[in-house]
C-alpha cells in the first residue's frame, strides 16, 4: 500500500504541474518545446573534466556494456559515455534535441551511439546492461510503469539522477511577475526517494557534487534565456513584465557576468539499484 500511495502522490504532483503548464501556455504551444534550448544540453568539450555522472559510470560500465540513455537530450551524457562502453542507445523524443545529438556525435567522429527519436513509453528496446535516466523523470506520469520498463530490460542496473526540482527551477521565481502565479513544481529527488522507500528497499544513493547555477554574460542573455524558459515572445506584454522582473533580479558576479539574486549551487541525487530489485 505504501508503494501505491507514493506512486499516486508522485502522479498527482506531476499532473498538477502539467495542468498549470497547459493553462498558462494554452495559446503558446510549440511542436517541440525544446527547440531553441539545445545549446544548454550539449556535451562538454572532450578535454573537459568529467561530469559527476560520467565519473560514476566509470565504475559501472565495462568495455562490452550496452548503455541505454533515456531522455538523452543533446548528448551531455551519451557522448562521453560512448567512450566507456560498447554501445549507447540514446532515446530522445525531441526532434531538436535528437538533431543536436546527431550533430555532436558526427562532429566528434563517434560511431557507437544509436539515436532513437521516440518517446520511451513507445520504444521497444532489446535488453541492455545499464539503463540511465538522468533528469528526465520530473514530468513522468504514471511513474511506476515508466521505471518498471527500465527494470525489465536492464541486466545489471538502473541509474536515475534527479535534483530536488527540475533544472528549469532556476527560472521559477520569475513566474509570479511574468505569468501571475507561483510555479507548481514537479516532483524531484525527495519524492523519488519516498517512492523507492515505499517498496521497502532503498537503493544506493549518492549525493553528487554541487553545480554552480547559471551565470549570464549580460542582461540581454539573461532576458533571452528567461524568455525561452518561460516561453515568452518578444513584443508582448509578458515580455515587458519579464524584462522588469529580470532587471530586479540580476546582480553582478565577481567575474564580470551576472546572475539572479537567488542563485545557489544545485545538488542532485544519484539512485542505483540492481535489475532484480525494481519497483514491483
């Protein structure tokens, strides 16, 4: 019963967040909501330090492993992970994200990333060794079958990474000034931990190193990024409100950039559990 209750709690919170999103943006729909945002999700340069998730994957993947990256985005993890295993199956439903991932893959001469532009719920993958779900669960409903599908095909482990709120939460404090309402936040790591505890067994949980919040080059970049995140069009009253909100929120950084006054490092939790101890 605890698992059923926690699953319903997760699903209700996602539905509340999704319903608000649809109400606010009912006249501002886009075929692909990630179009225009792909640059924030590209992999780091090849000589950059490891992303903390990649550092962890080094202890999990073998040279002959097959990794399935659910919600691969523009390849932030798929690209570096491709050097640690035999094959990466990158499932990404956004055409814009998938196109950027293909571009990143081809530019770097990588030949072991198979890109599937399809929703995870609609994919029919063969068994793999490890399933990775990094920052993709926030808007998932119903949650249990989504995760159980990963369990069904993972031979070694399933790994999920979540923050306490979605990555876009940095822009949520702008909502009241721009959209007139507080943002209803989708569930994150705390909810997911309760979901797993509800089944009576807690998986391995690792607190990943904190990441500094976004800095902007200048006011124009802050407004442009905020407008994309809040789906506000230039020349509208909402954009005027956004400009005023950004102006009141920006403060100078020591390095000459700027950031929102509520900036603080963000921390994520990595959950790992063996394939035979899933959400059943």
